[in-house]
C-alpha cells in the first residue's frame, strides 16, 4: 500500500489530530471522510458537512445515472429515425408526403446535444460547490446551504489555500534503498535526505533511526541512520550503567541478572554473553555483582554423615555456633547437597579443646569430588577459611584421625553459605 495513504489514514483516525487538520483532510481526500467521521476529535459541524457532502454526491450520482439512461434512450431513438430515413420511402408515404424532412432531423439532434450540455454544466456546478464548500473558523465549519436540485453547498473560502502535504513515513527497519524510495514517494524531495551510519545490534544495512519522526509534515531536512556492524564492548574499568547505556544505544536488549560473585566489586559487570569483541546480537545477557546473602551451613541438607551443633571451645575461646565433625574411625566423611545454589562458604576451622588427644587431624575439602582445600588442624587458635563453590552440586569434608587421636572433634566455627538471595532461597 502507498506509504502516503497509510500516513494520511493514521492522521484521519488519530484523536490527537487538530480540527483544522481533519477538515483539511476531509476536503482534500474524499476517501478519508468515513474514517474522519468515526474520529472522536471530529466536531459536529464537520460531521454535518461530511454527511451533507456525501448525500449530495450520492444524489448527483443517481441523477447522472438517470440522465445518462435517458440520453442513451434518446440517442437510440435518433439512430432508429436516421436509419429509417436512409431507407427508400415506402410508396404510400411518398404519395402522401409525410416522411420527416432532413432539416427536422437535424434540429432534433441539436436539441439533444443542448440538453446534454446543460446537464453537464449542472453536474460541474454541483461538484465545484462541493469541492469549495468548506471553511475553518474557530474550530467550526461555517456554511450557508442552499438546497436546490442538485444540492449546492456555498461557504466562504478559507484565508489560505491548502496544498499537498508531505508526511514523513516510518522507515525504521527498512533497507536503505527502500527507505529512500518510501520517503520520496511520500512527497519529500530527495535532496533533503541525508544518510548517515551508526553501529547497531542485529541486521546490518537497515535504518535504525530517523529524524524527524513518523508523521511530521513537510520536513525541511531528513536524516536516516543506516546500521553498520557492532561488537560487544569490553568490561574492564567500566561501570554497569555505562556498559548498559552503550549496549542499549546500539539497539541491543540487555538482560540483567544480579548475582553475588566472590571478590567482585558490587555494581560492576562480571560477565557478558556473548563475550566482548563478538558481533553484537539483538539480545545480550550480563551479570552484575551484588551483595552476598547468607544462611547457616546447618540449614543445608546433609547427604552423608552427621554433625553436632552447639557451643564449643576452640583455642580457649567459646563459640555459640559450631558444627562438630566427630570421627571414631580413620576417616569420616561429611557431605552437603548444594545443587549449584551457593557461591562461597566461609567460617573457621579448629579442634575442640575438649578432644581427648592433642594429635593433629587432617581435613580435606572436596567440591564434586575434586579437592579444593586441605588442612592440618591442631589444638589452639582456629584457622579462617573461604571455599569457592559456585556451580558445585555436592560439598564434602573428610576428617582423618590417627589411631592415637580417635575421638578428636574437628569443628566448623560459624560456617555460612554465601550467594544470591534468589538462589539461597532454594535451600
């Protein structure tokens, strides 16, 4: 469909269109009158004018059809008369002298031509009255209606002579050559159009921005931006807000996830998919470092072993929240099901002061079977720990005693699970 017609239809249906603009469209574009009549912005005077003009058009069309039929009948009669005159006269007619004379046939032909001319002048006068019959003054159509046959509407002419209006089409998403053609087809001179380029996400070689916007009338200049290849920006030494602004400025949708990332500065982008330097797609996913949420390790279900909670003394200091990992054999295993919801586990490790032996205990920490930490624990001050367990399904702690120190209790002091609040809520 013609882009100009689409734009005019949008203006005719837009409740924000001014009354003057609606009146102008109704006068210049009869095909839009039905749309304008259903626009809530159309005022009563304009609606009455549309109804009267439409009725006049229908009446004129009916009259023209009736006169055309009469003219066709008269022409058929004349043709029959001429044909009869061209044939040899019958003997009885020649004898009586009643055959029509050539001068009389010629007179009837001129009468028919004169009648058709009068009809044409009447129709032309009616159409001219309809075309000129509108004016806008204080948002009202002012008209003096003289009802004759056919109906003629007489109004004062406007102070200005409306001309053709070029309406800027929406060319975003079109290839550049098609966009240029659409603008020119809408009536904007080609010399007013400037094509510039801008890196943009997704498809290359299409219009991603235009100035002025769709619907602007008679623009004096037009700038359209054609997309060129864009790449995913680097993350180093840049804030999340800056990176998001750059991505969105190139037309990419940014899916943001806030997540606790051990060691990362809160509010920075820790990862982006696809990776920096890749071709920029229409959608990008980023992870923004967030503050850690915490829950006690004792809130996580154990899949193997048993731990005692309570108050213990380590290195001469009492602690209210500890997990005691008692062992009566050479090696005791304790496991927790993390299921990928945790990012880090923190706390301190030591031997219960009440252990029956002073010999050291070996503690090995496994993440999904892979060793991530190893300690030799002796009586005395505790040792702080931080175990990185992002994406780990199962955490395992193995406590190994010698024969002489069986009954020693290794304890985890105030052990906490750190992670994003949404993930920790799944425990």
